[in-house]
C-alpha cells in the first residue's frame, strides 16, 4: 500500500538552535509531513472517521514542535514524529522534514534541514 497524507509548508516561529541569538530572537521554521496510512476505508466511505484530520495532524505537530526549546532540529523532528505516531494509530510511518532557511551558516544557501522517518514497531507473529 502506498497511500499517503501530506502537509507541506507548515510555518512556525520558534527559538530552536545552538547559537545564543537563536534562543533570543528565534526564526521561522517550515515543516513538511508525510504520513503513510491505509486510505482504502476513507476512499470507500467518504467519512472523516476513516482517515486522520489534516487539521489535527498540523495541531499535533505544532504542539510538539513548540513544546520546548530544542538545540537541534533533529531532536525537534524526532519529537514531532513521536507525537504524530502516538496520536494517530492509523499512521504506519511518518516522515518529518524541518527546513531551517535562516540557519547561522557562513555561506549563501536557499535552505537547510533534516528529514526523519519513523514508524511503528512491527508485531511479532
């Protein structure tokens, strides 16, 4: 099955980062989420109860991302992935990409970030 729900460009201002000024001033981060989920029931029923709400996923991701100050966006992405998997049992795997386009790098670049992919532990037969 290759069904997927995605959210692109979820923007949030936060104070994540290693540098002291990042904790003080903050910056805008952008999150992309890809959820691997079986959507066959929702495709047949046309009912929200057979899928997961985009709004609920976005709210969950935002809450997890802003729950604390992270030094590393890797840690923030891990927290978001864990929160989505905990909140939505239908989701088999989640990919969380965090873009940090204003990272303190002494170079010209358009974007920098991380992508983490997390899934549920497989049950033993």
